[in-house]
């Protein structure tokens, strides 16, 4: 697995705003997309230090670049950005929790689209309290492998905060049980007083599932 290799004196530069270019391309084709960025804390936590330093110390130098990307997206008409922080599903040290608060507190102060904070591949567990307190407009839940987070989220989430319900299994080739997914969605809507601030989503990226069954000519028909 290839990850960034960083050091204590690392300096960051935005060479190209690729999310902005892709957003504009889709907008020109008639589709308003929700760009997805790897969150700054996960970027640093999952990178490798070449000198043994604590890479979270680089956060202050990284945040201005994120702020610029978000500002330019907002200026182009982007309404939402999904910020993936998969480290929320890990056991985080206190310094990482403080870094999350610093990062999203800083980004919330500048102009930018609404942020949907996304975690996946498991339950957030003890880090859920940190996630729901962050100043973001929405929170994504992996309700396939992190369903144990649901009740605590319903209790702690702010009334105005959107919830993205990861009900469609993004890591499984089998068709989702739509009746079961709908039952969960209805229960959440009832608990939230309606479905106005709910989104339905895959549990995680659809990277792991087949793109198309059209070329599968040898599958048993029932399996297909």
C-alpha cells in the first residue's frame, strides 16, 4: 500500500485543485456532484514518518490548503463536500481527537461548502462523541459494519445536523436487502421527527463491488 512519506520539516503546496476541476467538468455535463476529500487528520495519521516524528504536528501547515480547496469549490457553486476520516473507526489517541476538533473548527470559520464527515469500515465506538461534536453539517454512518453507532448517534446528533445512512453494503457483491434497509431508514426517520435531513448512501465507497454484470455470461442465473 502506497502512503505519503512525510517528515518534521514537511512543507505542503497545492499544485492543482483536482476536486474543483472534476466538479466543473461534471457541472458542465449537467450534474452537480459532491466532491470527496480525504480528511486532513486521516491524511496525516495514515502517512508514514521518515524521521520518527509525530505527523499530527504538521496539521497547522496543511489546513490552509484544505481551506483554499473548499473556498474555491464554494465559489464554483459546490454545495456539499464529503470529508472522509476513516481513522474515526480506529482507537484514536487524545492528540488525534484534539487535531480533529482543531481541523474542523478551523475549516468551519472560512467560506466553503457544507461538510459531510464520513467514517466507514466499522463502528466509531468511543470516537463517536468526538465526531458528533465537530462543527460539520452532516455525519455519515456505516450502518452495515458500524450499526452499533446508530442509537448513540440518534441521541447525540444535533437536530439540524444531516445524517447520511450507509445502508447499502459497499463491500459486498450481493444485492442489498432493501426491505431491511427501508425498515432501518423508517426507524431513523421516526426518531428524527421526519426524513428531511436524512440521506441514503452506500456504507462506504463502491470501489469493491462489480461495475456491471453484463459481461458475466457464465454465472448461474439465480446467483446473477
